[in-house]
C-alpha cells in the first residue's frame, strides 16, 4: 500500500471541518427517533464508504459501501482498527496526523492510499478523517468520521494528462520537461552499489543535433520534417535499447526541441560505453530513410559527456553537453566529440575575455609596445610596429593573439583600434620632438578589416594626424593579405583615400593568403611584409637546414615587389645568417628577435640614431 497525505490543519474544536454524525445510540442524545432513522438510513444508503470511529480509532459503525470495498460484512468491521484496514500506519507522518484528529488536536486529515480490492485489482482511495460534533454532557465521546472515496479514475486521468504533458506529440518520446525531471532524479539519487562490483556512480549523456534538418523542412515541408523526426526517434530508441540490454543501467531517449535529441545513460560504466553508443547512433542515422516514397539521408553531430554523478548538477552537465555539441559541429559535423576539460577551460577563458573586453578599453587597461623595423642595408632603425597588450587584472599581460580575434567578432576592435592608432601616433610624434636632429621614425599600426567597414577610418586617421601633429607620411597601416585582396567598394575607396592622404598601406603576412598578383597591381599598396614562414627557411646556423624553395620564392617576391615600386619587409628575422641572405636578395627592412623584441617606448628612444651590427648570434639592439 502507498499514498500521500495532506499537511497539518488548524486545531479541532467546532471548526468548519467537523460534521454531525451518522447517529448510533452512543450519539443519540437530543435527537428524535425520526431523525435517528433518517441519519441511519442516509449513512447506510450512501455510496461513499464511511465508518464512525471511537477515539482509539476502532470502528463503531460502518456502512455497506465500506464493507463492499473491503470485501466483508459491515457488522464484521465493528471494533476493528481502521488504520489497519486502510493502511494509515504505514508511515510515521500519516500515522501521527491521523492520531491528532482522533485526539481532537486537528480538524481534518486527508491522504491517498493504494488499496487492494476484493476482486484482485488495485484501486486508489482518498481517505478523509474528520471529528464529529462534540457530544452533549451525558454522552460518552464525540468520535470521528472516516470516509473512503475511490479516485482510481481520477488518478488514471491525471496519469494520462501527465503523459501528454511530458511527451513530445511528434516522436512520442519524453520531452524536455520529463528529461530534466529524470536527470535531476538520477543525480539526486545515490547509486545502487553492489559490493562485488567496482563502484560506478557515473552518468553519461549523448546530446545530438541533426545536420541540415532545416533544409528538409524548407524544401519538403514540415510534415515530411515531422516524419523524419519520428523515424530518427525510432532509430535512437533502438540504439539505446540495444546498448542498455548489454549493460546495467537504464537509458532515456528524449526530444529536447526542434531537431535536438538526448540519450541519458544512468549508471554509466565509463567513457567507452558512451563513445560506443555515439558511434552506433552515427552508423544508424547514416542509413537512408524511406518516408512516403521519398528517400532522405541525414547525419548528426553528437556531444558526449561522461562523468561522476557526485558533484554534477543538471545545469553543469547540459552546459558541458551543449559546448561539446558545438565543438562537434565546428570540427566538421557528422561526428561525435568528447568533452575536453582543457578545451572547455580555454573556451571559458575566451568567454571571460569577451565579457570584459569593452569595459577594459574604457578603463585604459591596454598598453603599447614597439618592435623596431630595421634597414637591411645599414642596420639603422627606420620605424617601429605598434603592438597592443592587455594588462588583464586576472590573466596578466596578454598578447594580441589572445584577444584581437574576439574584438573583431564583437566589434570592439573599432573602439580598440581607434585607441591604438591615437596612442601610436602620439608616441611617434613625441619621439620626433624629443630627437629633432635624427630622421623621424615611421609608425606602423595594424588595422582590422572590420575597422574599414564599421567605422569611418579615413576620418579617424585624418582627425588623429591633425590632433597629434604627425605627418601622414610617417604613418603606415598594416592589413592582412586576405583582407586587402578581397577589398572592393567601400574598403577599396578607403584605402585609396588614405594613400592619397600620404599614408602608407602595407600588406601583412604576404604569401599566406590569396596572393592575387594581378589584383595587387591595382591596390594602393606601398609595402609588402613577407610572412615569417618563408624567412624560417633561410636558417643556416643552429644546425638548421635551409630551404632552397623558400629562398627562391622570397627572391622572386622581392624582385616582383621592386618592379611594382613596393618596398619589402621580412618578418621573424632571428639569425644573422637569415639577415645576411635577405640583404643580398634585396629585402629593404627586417623585423624580428635578431634586432629586438617588442619593447616599451623608452627603449625605442635609445635606438633612435643607432645602427644595428648583427653578430653571428644576435643583434646589439636591446631586447626583452
């Protein structure tokens, strides 16, 4: 027997919960004979099963409905403990509440119990116990009234309504609500432990999304899409049942919405079980679907998470699964990807940086360092490249590769780029004023293509040059090859306007992108910066073997650039041997650790007017 009971009620007395009794001789004081007969007749004829109990809970009188419900005679129920007949003593809370009503300290008690009918079927009964009117002074006691109502039909209706509420109408699978209810219960319930087996206490989840399902809906209609979802649900259920039959534990297949499904593996045996299940799902879904005369093929991306149940929350598990599903799609789709804590930590760090990037610009957390651009012919410093750093309060000093891509994605690069441009031009002008007898250094600033699209770069440059007093010829803007080569319309007009202003345009990392040489001749470009991957092939020292192909390619690019009237800067120059070979080829300037790392502006001031005299190992210029 099982059931539920309602919570405590107000104290008894002449409360609204009390009733006048179906009269027996014990309670007949003050009633006329006709009233007694009417009460007794109503009590016996009632279809509601009832009994009058004494203060100890024994039956004083029972009607035929209760006797029929319990499969006995009404007279045989007299003096029997009602609690034993309707299962009121099975749990302490119910028993305590029942006794409170018997002793007059509570006005009402109601609970639901599962009883056994004489014909063998189970039924759900709602049991109510209320005190009757207090007796007159010459009666023995007031007693209580117990009623038993068959609520099996209502429970069945509630069960059906809950099933509809908790299941998806298209696939007939459990829906998101039931999935999370089951997941929460699995994580809250201590795992069964068989001492003869190794401890489990683990949970697993395959979270999958159909690749290209939207195209099916858009081209073939939602009805065909629903049929496909139902067919997919069938195959997922087969995979889960096949895996579950071979191992302990139970699997729940659910549709979480749209084309997203989940397979919850309770009491997982470990990561291999989850990856085998994911493989089985992928293989199953690779088979074509024949639906209403149409043959459809579909694939899925699956995020796989498996971990100890202890310390795992439903929210944490789903976040990990959602992240891993995103990785599976990012890695190429039609595959499963296992949750990787290290990869997730990197994602979390990236997310933390993204959320604090814009405020960091406003708080002034960024600074600039400068790397010299050295003339290959005489070793003098001709210019510097401004490189932005982020003094993050949590992660320390961050290089551009940690945050520039994030800034480009969320648009912060426009605000940050404007700050970098102003700060760099201001510093270049300060060097010029501090060293009036030396040739001024040009300043090279990196520009993202989004700055060209999302801001008026030409107006920004003109304003900053006017504000700082720096000559336009001393400013060089660097854009990547992939950004410049695809320029058309507004970006191309902006580059042309900047060039007409006297600003030099440089293509950064040249040789790694489109390398459209025909298009290059029509761009307002002044400088090519050769990517460091080519320069590394020039290494003769440190036991490294040079790459003749790289040397040939670099020599050809330098000659081509010079014929087009462009100057060439070699990046990542690290050894004297590389520098010497680049000088012989005709490269104009070099940049790299041979000359100096990126340094603070005070260190650049020391280099102005100095010449680099590379030794066989390193340059004499200061390095950090």
